[in-house]
């Protein structure tokens, strides 16, 4: 790590440091439970590394028992190395002595993989979550110290843990990917509908996964292996164009009349929205961005006017159609009466 700013550790003769150190040691000696002893040493150790050893408290979340070299008084993790003095070693030893019952509720031997600071459990408490900075802030409030600790002036950061990139996976065939998708859908759909308080009957509309795969292959061929919503070619590779099962109505199950084969990108965008809601959202986005341009705005106005005119023509046509239907019905009745009258006369 590159250190850019000068870090001035607090002196062991500083009245502030003496007040905190002696106060926490008194708490440790007068503690009634192992957990209280552990917390007293934990807070003191976090304060010490912040003010004396150039460490941000949060960096201790990776500190394990195996990282301590007791003989030389050194803590060495994959991300930092610090040499402690006699006070630091004393506090760390007392912390380790009391961590066992604090974490496990019994007294097993400390193992190399035991986390010393991040583990925050006490007997009778299922999970006690105390952020590391909060533990230091308690010290500051208790002894009237400013929360502007020295560790806040450290301007370099702990190296980030880079996430391993997922390998791009390609299925051998569309049958294989559809089989996986339908199999997962069949396993999860009942629970998903039940969590929404919806009926779970008819949650999977095929006799088996194999029948669903056969249906899916026929549908892919009809669509020429293209998404009906984006017109992108559906892929067998694990990317945004991968084949995905979309339920048109998210309140219903996976059935032939409620499933579309779309790209993974579109399915993630749609989520639980209906198709109409997706189209409305896209229209709002398009209109909002296009109205910033005067030329585009005029085109939108022309389009809206054309739609209004088409709607008027449609209504006019429907009225004329209804009028002619009524006329035809009247003429049909007249013809029927003439036929009946002629029939009666013949008789």
C-alpha cells in the first residue's frame, strides 16, 4: 500500500491515551462475565490500532488467530503487517483468552481460522451485530474524545477483493438449456406463487419437463430463434441474449399460454411487470428523451395527431358499419315477411 500522508501516532504518555487505557483495563478487571471482558479488550484494541498502529478498525474484520506471531509481537495478514508493542500484545492476549466462551458458549481451543474481531456472539444471544466503527465510537463517547481519529486521515484504502469473473458457459444445444430452465421453473414456481398468496394449482402446464422442452423447441423454430420482444437472436451462451422463460402474467404459473421465450436481458428488465406496463414505461422513456429535441418533439406531435385522426376514422367507420348492419337486418325481416305472406297465399 502507498502511504501518502504523514501518520502521527498518539504517544503512550498522552493524557487521552492513558485515560482510555486505564479505564478499559479497569472495566476488564471488574467485569462479571467473559463477554464483558472480551468487549472491554475489543474496544481498547480497536482504539489502539486506530491511534497508534495506522490501521482502520474495519481492516481488522479479516484478522484471524493464525495471523499473530506472538514471539515477535507481529500481526501479519495478506493485506497488512504491523508490529505491536508490549501494551498491544497484552491487550491482544487478554482478548484471545476471553474470545472462546464469547463466540461458542464453551471453551474449545482457539484454532488458526478463528476470527478475533469480526466474531461477535455472546452466550444466550443468537447474533449480536456490532459494527467495528460503533465499538470505537462508544470509546469516544465514553471518555469524551473526538471521533476524528487518526485512522480517518489515512488516505489509502485496503486492497479490494476482486470478484472472480464468471466463465462464459455455452450449452451444447437449445434442448439442454431449455431443460435446465424448465426444470428450475417447475421446482420453484409453487413456492413463488405461495409467497405472493396466490393459488398454486396449474402452476406448471405440461405433463413433464421433457414435454415442456419439446414445446419450447417447436416455439423456437416458429420464431426463427429470435426474441419476440427485442428481435435479438436467442443464444445458448450465458450472456444477456440467453434464452429465458418469461411469464406474461407474473401472477400465473408456467403454462403454454403464459410463457414466452425471450432474452435474459428483456426478462430482467420486465421483472414482475405486465407487457402493457413495459410498453408504457418504454414509451415514457422515449417521449421524455425525444422531447428535449425540437425536431423530435414536432414528430411526436404529428404522430399523436395522426393517432387521433385514425381513432376518429375508426369510430366513424364503426358507426357506419352498425348502420348498415341494422339496414340489413330490417331488409332481412321484410324479405322473411314477404316469403311468409306468399306461402300463406299459396296455401
